[in-house]
């Protein structure tokens, strides 16, 4: 339930029935002009109406009728043809905030945008219809389509690591709409991994992984949820979205958030970035490591992938020790001769410590491009990992931590529903969120404050014992109908899930080879496009090579001649996919012209021999319920969002628990209006006048109507429990066929 002021709480306790309401259009208070209003909020579940389980999306709608003012009619002020000076306050897309209460005090109940306005000729009213924050999610849904899950999926792969999950997808879709759950990527980010239920980055791509990537938690997360690095080291190799060069005045800012509160205090608490630069003849590695157990930060540089075999420098501080939440950052710059200079910054619980610059000059690096980012986690909880290319080191703690640049607009719950492969999606973001919610028995809603709330089926799988509100026939209940029906019973449940194990991929490619090499002047940028098909996975980033041998090659030379030397440390390049086109962008970071010759990209697709994934079933049944009610079956389609048999069985068990014994339906529950009631609240319903009922129920729908100072509120409820398994004491039920009747011919 929503908190309320002392005045409103007292008015509700006294049974106050005189309504108060507020309405702001475009930030302007027009409360005095409201004639009538209605507000509907409910879960759009596709489960049987009578089951006590619920899922789906909730999008609230406000309908309000306003009158004119100042001697002018409402149509003249607010109609579609009204002057912009007065009419824009009610135009489609305009902001709407509505609240209501009793006793002269109100609570905000709706926040959204005008969808339609209708002015009746010859009248003094304009009718407005508004939808809540779901309207912010109408942009096309787009998901990455990496091939790493297909290359690594096995029957046990989701037990060992989560490449992605439904929670990750929800978070990604919300972020694409500008709704954040943790610090967002910077505008120049070349790598960003939120770590919200999957190791897949939203900027960059996964190349390979090892260790345990199967522990994800909300507890101890710096912002929303976190990857829980356990006693076993987890390691992932990523390709950055942009292959930056080590001959530029720009620096790299490597950062992230970590929490050590739940770490083993007797074991190293390590987080390490390792950058791999391709120089043509070999690779050079820059390793940046923090051990929060000892407060030691170590940087190394050299030709060996093992940081201990290269030149090393270190910093020690108590500011990087002990339990707490940390933001850490590394500022990396390269000299014109290939010498890296590094400085760490750590902020613990709001207090910053900065280490001095140290250079690693023993073995300068030849010119090269950033090929890979390696991430190692041990005994830590991490979130919002990112690398950005910046012209200058962030100067203040606010700049380093992005404080004040974003607002948390959603909450996701504990990461759930690991997936092997990203499904193909279509439609807008809200429709995809609705599909995921229905498939996974989750709920997604926009609350009265405008925040997005995602919760999985565990919110109703456990039977609650404490109500947020009690309504009784003695005072609060105006009407109530209680119904029990066999359609509420589901004692044989099968959940469809998508099984990708055993499926393979085949590699094809895209080639761009201009007839004449293209000159790229100093500081200039070129973009090349290559069409691709929808069944292809995202292309593998290329590396600079001398020939189009195999896939993933980029040829850039100092001159147009095919014998000219390859360019190193000058060409910064990236690839991106938009719908049916792959774009290659090459930027010249040097002072000399170079020439783009050709590129080919590897684009995997599912193998023709293994075909499409298998749809499998996870089944559960309740023998006692079947004995009492007969076989009552239900098949739930969780594909393509449920891709793990264990998860499918968990959902089937939850449905059996919810449906084995039918819970009474509570219909037309009109109560003494209470603006504090929210969807998902548990209320106690006590009726001693007719239904003889005392039970707990979930609120899955609320309709509130107001006119003048009168207000009426009706709830849609689903009982949290039944009246128990039938006993049939003293009864001998008749058989389905008449005893002694001759068999049919």
C-alpha cells in the first residue's frame, strides 16, 4: 500500500466519504474544472480468470471530463481547434498527473500522457483519455543477436553460466527507452555490461567465457542486481564495440561498481580488466587489478597474457579495503611512443581516493588496436561495468560516478529465467515486455509514481499471511459476490519451453571490397554498409590483416597499392547492425592519409542440419486434486522465453500449487474508497452478512470513478488460498454412469 499523510490516514480511519481530487495538465492545475473521472488499472493476464495465479502487464487508463473557465466553454479552450495558447494544455502527448483522496487530502494516482481529446459541439465539456508511462515504451524493440550462446549451449550450460536471461532482456529494453536501473553507458562507451542477469554486454560482444556465471542477486547490489563472483573465478573475454588505438591523445576510462559486504573476508576479492592490443606481430596486454581484501591496486603491461610476467606497478590504500560499496575507475593513456600511464580512483560509500600516475615504460608497445577486453571476478558482487574513450580524465567524483546524470526509473527483481539464445522479437518495447511477462508468469506495470516494476511469479507462488488492508461488511464492503468453480482447478500442468541443446551453427560472411581503395584523410571517417538477412547472427568484429582469408578481416594500408604496408595504431573502427544492414565505420586517428581496401565479416546462422530448437514440456500433476476434481489440465506456453528445463518445472510447480484446489473468486468487490490500495496488494476480506467469508486476496484490478465529491471504488481480487481439499464427509458421490444400466449399443 502507498504511504499517506497523517491527515489522510485519519480521514480513512473515520470512514470519510467526501472525495478530493487533483488534475494537472502540462503542469497546470485544472482541478476546479473536473466534472467527472474514472481510473482503471489491472493486470492483462492470459491465465484462466479463476486461477489464483496472475501475470501479464498493467497499463492504467484515465478518462476525465473537464469544463470551461473564465466565461469560455471547454471546447473553445481545449478542443482540437482551440488556440494553441490554451489548447496545448490538453493536446495529445501532454503530461497528465491525477490524484484523489478523501477529507480534503489526495494522493497521486496516475501519471501519464493525453492520448485523445474529444470536444462535444454545443456543450461545455471536453473528454480526455490518458495512458500511463507505458506510452514511453512504444519504440521498436531491438535485441542483440550474438552467436556466443549458440556456440556454447549444452544441456548443462545454463547451470554453469548465464549468457543472458529474461531479466537481462527486460533491463535492456527499458534502457533503450531511456529508463535506467543503474548508471547508464557514457556517450563514448566502447564496452558496457550491466550484469543484470547475464554476462552479455549491451555495448560490445562476448567472445568466450569460463568459470561460474550462474549466481545473480539483488542483495548487496550497488543499484539493482549484480553478478555474484563466488569462490570460483569467473572470466569472460569481450570484443569492444570500438577498436581504439594506442596512438591517440584520448584516454580510456575503465570503471564499474562492486560490493564486498557479502564477500568471504578470508579470500582475495579481485576484479581485473585486461586489455589486449593487436600489433600485427604479437599482442600487448594492459592489466588493471583491484584486490579489495588487501587494498592493493596493480597495473601491468607487456607481451605476456599473464600479468605476473610483465612489468608491474602498484598502489596501496585502506580506502580500497573492507566491506562496502565501491565505484572504481582506471585512467589509461598512451604516449606517442607506446608507453602506458595509469592512475586509479576509488570511491567508497561516497568518499573518493585517487592514486598518482604511474608509467609502464620498460617495454613500449608497438602501434596497435584494442582487440579484446578480459574481465575476471572473484569473491565480489559487480554491476555496471564499462569502458569509455574520453578526451580528459573525469575531474570530480560526480563526473566519475555519473551522479546527477541519471535517475533510476525501474526495478527488476532478482534475475530469473536464464536463456541460451536471444529470441527474435518484433513490435514495440511494451508489447515484448508483455509477451515475456505472460510467458514467465511475471508482471510488469507502471506504478502511480511513473516507475516500471517487474516481478516474477514468486510474488504469488508463496501464500501471504499478512494483509495490507482489511475490508469488512461491517463498514468497508458495499457489495461482494463469491463464486467457486471447477474451472479454477488445474491439477495437470505442462509448460512448453524451448530446448536449444544440441543445435549447431554454420559460418558464412559479408564482404565489402571496393573496386578502388578508398583514401581516408587524417581525422576523417568513412562508413561502409553491407546487407544481411534476419536469420544471421551479429557479425564477429574484424581484425586488421593482410588478406581476406577466412572471415573477420579488415585491410587498411598506407597506400592504394596492395603491397603497401598495413596500418597499425591509426585506424579506429567499429561495426554495428541496424535491421537488415551491417555498417563498418573507420576513423583515421593519425596525421597521415591511409587507404581502406576491403573487409569481410563472419556472420553465423543456425545450422541447416540441426534445424530449429525443440519445444519440450515440463509437466507436473497433483494426484489428490485429480482424485477430488478429476483431471483438469492446463498447458502454458513459455517458449521462446523459457529455455531451461529446470525453470520450466519450477513454473509448472507454481501453477500446480496455485490451481490444485480452486480458490473462491471474489467478484464485484465494492469497498469504501481508499487511494492507498495498489495492484498486487494483499487485502483481507471479511463478510459476515451473507458469504460468510474471511480470506486473503490479491488485488489484480482497480476501478475508481469520481463525480463531484462522490467517489466509488471496485476491486478485482484473486484469493490467495482455498477452503482446503474436499472431505466429502458422510457423502457417497454417485458414479458417472447409472449402476445397472445396460451398456450402449
